[in-house]
């Protein structure tokens, strides 16, 4: 009778699991939880798929493909192709095709959620109390209760507080420009800024990239950072370090940017890629009692639980490793733990990642700087060479490959590449790292010839 009375006293909820945000992490967690038998709802106020699908990885990669055609047209002459007339760009047609592909993916996300049995709630979700969520849209406002809640609302770009900042754009707007700008200034030194410099330059714009620091891509291996700078110099992308924008002004012919040294430059578009913030400002987290750090990121323990026992968070909103596959892994682990009887935690070690610059960067494991800090002396194997393709084109573009090895255990601590298809190569390198590969494994593997990747198997001399 005691057990019966306890069950009768337990509150009832509309949902077992309520997910705020239908981005990569939220959708994966909702689908898996529903597959485990939970009653799941997902609230989203924008397009399904979150940043990655709509204003992130997917359209960015499509744009990098498009930007590279200018190089391919030029290189084709060395391989016997004569193009009858100079290629022309129809920017509008490309943007329309890109938008249609995103709409297709939005539909796939919707079907995945519906087929899993999860309920999609369209509207802005905010906390009313620790177990109650309000969802508001044009048709009105409804409240729902849930036993367990996941915050997966992602992040949002922010612009620096300078005079005229409203004249600038972020990466969000860059995906929907009605015309290709002729003159672009990009402010920032992270991977988003680096990638868009490549995109706009490849599409024919005159690009200036400014960054306040000594060298871009902080956190990446130093050799990769300096190598890519040399490649951008070769492509006549004007990269300026120790430089920042202090104000923007509208002119009859564009936007005038003033730099920290007092100099000015006019452009058609000024894009800020100066960071992203967790999108937590208007979630009502105070009403739920959820704690955030000074940046607005939701604070979680290793199991992704907040300070409120039944509320969890994953993805960019926790500001740990802001990558789509990490958010997906977190969401999946969480659903398995909470509803699948398979408790596990996300493994954040040796996460491979890529920068879709031109040429690409691929990296996994420790940088040389990190390796020396953790292990002292390490063995470095490095090779820089002109790829086979450019022996005919005459271009001086170089590929860089680097292995960082523990001198006593022979274990590979880091793998880094800058070159064509580096993003593809580094995915398999990441598997090797997870398996605990050693330099002897690389040396004992027969290379695929002729490829750039075989260089990883032939580097014998330490630098």
C-alpha cells in the first residue's frame, strides 16, 4: 500500500522529455529518446536543423564548393581544356539552389522527428517554472509540463559594440546576400572568418580580413596557422593582424570602416565573425533556477545535468566544444542514459575537426604547443610539398602534413594537415587516433599512390 500511495503521489506530466531547440543535438536526443519509448516534444521557433543546417556547416560547405570553381576554371587550361569564354557568375541562381537544398533538409528533419514519434511544437519556448514550458507563436501561447527537460538552443553570433555596428552583418546574413559584393571586409580570426574570406575571394570579391590578435586560428597548431597565412597571401587575400575595426559609417558608395591605427577602408559588405554567444538571454532560466556562467552558457556536470536535477543541456549552449558532431554525440548519450538503460558519457578526447579554408585544414589530437606542455620533449615529423595536381598548373600552393609523436611510447599525439581534402583525410586519422595508433603503425602501412595522404606513411625524419 505504501508503494501504491507513492505512485499516486507522483505528479503527472504532459511529456517525459521536453527538448528546447531542434538543432543537431536536440533532434538527435529527441529521436533516440522517442525510440526508447519516451513521450517526447521538441519546441523550435525557427527552421528545423538549427545553425548547422540553416546558417552554418551545410550552406557554408556548399559555398566553399562554389568558390573553388574559379580556381578549377583557371587550372583546367593546364590539362588541355579551353573555355570558349570567360565564365560569368549568376549569384542569384546559386543562392536559390542553396536555399532549395536547405528546405529539403528541413523537411528531412521534420520527417525524422515525426517518424520517431516525437511531437514538434512550433514557437518560442521559455520556462515558466522548473517543470513547465510555455510555447508562444502567432496563434497564441500554450504551456506544457515535462518530467525531464533538455536545453539545446545553440548559440548566436554577436557584433562588437562599436559606432555603426548596425551597418555590419554576421555569418547569418552572409548566407542570404542578394548580390555578390565586390569589396568585403571580414573582421575576426576564427574558422568562420577564415572560411568566409575564402568563399568571397573565390567568388571574385576583393577581400580584406582583419584580426586583433598576432595570428589567426588560435588553438590550432602554429605550423597550420602560419602555413595557411602564406597560402592566403598567394591568393591575394589581404590579411591584417593586430588590426580591429573601431567604427563603421555609411557613405554614398558603401560602408567606411575605420581601423585601430586610424586608417580607413571602404567596402560593400563588412562582416563580423567575432564570436558566438549561447542563446540563453530570453529562455527564462531564472524561473527554472538554472545556473549560467558569465558568458551566458548553461553550466553542466560531466553527465550534462544542470544544477537542477531534471534539467540537462547539450550543444553550443554549454559552450564546451562547439561542433555539430559533438552536439549530436552529447544528445545521443543523454537519451541513452536517461531512457535507454545504457548510461554513458560523451568522450571529448581527440575530436577531429576541419576548417574549410582554401586549402582545407584538418586536425586531431594535440597541437605541438599542447604536446610539449603536457609531455615535454616530443618528436615532430613534418612535410611540406607541392601537390601533384599543381606540377602542371604551375601554382605554388603547398600541402602541409605533421605528426606529433611521444618519444618513449611512440604513440601519435597529434595529426595535422593543410591541403586538398584535409577534412576527408582527418576523419580517418581520427579513427586511428582513437585506436591508439603509434608512429610504427603509420610506418608499417603501405601508402596509396599517388596521393597526398600517403605522405603520412612515408615521413621518416624528425625535424
